[in-house]
């Protein structure tokens, strides 16, 4: 596996911790995270 983006690392950590819900404002830098969620 190659290098992971920060958004990918964050999502993996949230999954491992069992997080079911997250809240945020769409737009800007967070778009990469929303792309990985859906």
C-alpha cells in the first residue's frame, strides 16, 4: 500500500475507534473527508 492522505488516516482511525457519527461543515479542506465517507 502506498502513502495515505490525511483524510484516509482520519477515517481509518474513526472506524477503529467505532465512531458512528461525525459532524462538520462541508466545504474547503474537509471535502476530501466527505468524499471518503460516501
